[in-house]
C-alpha cells in the first residue's frame, strides 16, 4: 500500500505532523479531513504483518499501477468533471426547497403531496450525497472550505456531529473496511429486532435517532465542539420548522414536526439497505490478519447497478461505484463514474474480483440470512496467499 502522491492531492497542501494523526485519534475539531492520511496509516499497518518483501512489492505495485491510471484521468479532467457536476446537483437540491415549502402550503392534496415529495428528495440529496462528499473533502480543494462544508452538510443539514461522523466514516469504515469489530458496518446492527422490523420499519426512526446519537457521542468532547454541534444541529432543525410554520402555513407545531419526520425519513429505508448491502455478507477480516488494501477493497466491497433515483440521491460513490470509491475515496461521485471502466477493466486483467449485484437480490439475500449476518457475528475470511 502506498502513500497518496502529491499529484493525487490535486494541489492540496499536506498538513503538519502535529495536526494530522493525533487529531484523527482524539477527535479534535481541527482534524476534519483525516482521509488524506488513511493510505499512509494502512501502509504502516501492512508493514507490521511481516509479509515477505517480494509480496509487499508486488501488491504495492498493483495499487500503484492502478493509481497512475486514475491519476492520468484526473489530470485530463476539467473542474466541471471533478467537482462541478456534483456541486450543481447539490445546488439544484437547494433550489427545490423554496417551491417545496410553497407547495406544502397548498390545499389540494396533489399539490401538497408534490411538495412533500420534492422536499423529501431535496433533503435526501443534501444530507446523504452532500454529507458524504463533504466528509471526504470532495466539494472543494481548500481544506478550510472543506471543513466548512463538512459542518454545514453534516451538522446543520444532517443533524449529526461532523467531527464524530468524519472520524467514524473515514478513520473507521474506510481505514478498516470489513474488519470485524472495526469497519464492518456494525453500527447498523440491532440484533434484538426481527428482520422485517430492522429492514423496513426501524429505518424510519433514523431522523429521530440521529441527533440523539450525536448528543451521546459528544460526551467527553471539548466544550467548544459540544456547543458548536448543539447550535448547528438546532439551527438546522429549527430553520425547517420555522419555514413550515411561517411559509407553508402549518397551523400546529405537531403537524409541522410530523411533516419534518416524513420528509427526513422518506429515503431512510434504502439508506440503511445501501449501508449494509455493499459490505456485510462479503469477505470479513480479522483485525490482526487482514489482506493488503487492494485485496481488502476488492473482496469486501460491492457495487449496486445504475439506478437514476438512487444515483441522484445517494451519489455514484454510494451506489454503482462503491468499489471505486473505496479504492480512491477522495474522488467525487462524477469522477468515480468516469474512472469506473478503467478500474473494472484493470481488476479483471489482474484477476481480482469486481463484485456487483442487484438491489433486490441483496434484499432477498439479507432477508433469508438475517440471523447469520446481522444477529450473529459474520464469519472471518482467510484469503490464503494474499495476507
């Protein structure tokens, strides 16, 4: 595994040692873009395993060769391709909010329903796609703006702590993908729930659970971080509530809160599905005996097929380019889609897996194997010969 080259950073200045790894471990506010160090940390972990020098060189060269091909595409791509497309989609989602609030104030059922749907889609794009891109620093080349967008999309729009969210997603899920007990998506496991409740009903409570979990994770954090998170989350929630009362004309606080819940929960079910479908049930690894990164990602990550609705709401990196995203987590959604043919072709040439499956197939798989995959601990895979 390799440290991400300077060319790959698209002109970003590397951080100093004092604000880098330490911030990612202790959750300090300044360490919002910790994925810039994931590759170098994983390289260090790999060296501790005692693999032979020949295997290290061979496996590192595989990733380096693929990285060079993707770098070439990045250098040949315009700003519009690298960031503009995704920024435009997010801007369109925000532009949908004013007509959504106005339609929610309409008396006809059809107009009201259209307003509810429009707001649900816009909120999902902003909180799922926007928060995910912001957590990876993919919305701007500036680290300062990257931190701003992380706070805006994750805390104000998503009602969660940006610091906790970035740490959990980047430092845990991406750094330890499918490592049992670390990055195995175990955060979504609720073993005491029946499978139908877990898969189809419990996700509807995500809008209520999210800010509560955020508050729980703030225990022991600095006062500044606690105050900022509480203020930003409150600002986001109260802004929507205020607009529903004063723009949409809701007559009671309860009706406004119910509308907020419906809009925010509209795509919670597929959101939970996507989070588990693309990792759990694939190869899982022991913390002390994991394969090198290119094997870990190709064996433990799965792509779902193209779907216009899910692609728009969640982004390509979470749907049909999840393998590409885990190999190159700094790419935007549009760039993941652009490098997809190169990555899939390269992995096929090197006889590495490129896993894809349909949404309904994965749903059936989880429904029938819920006890094994979500209640009991998933079995650990030994990739003989590539450890």
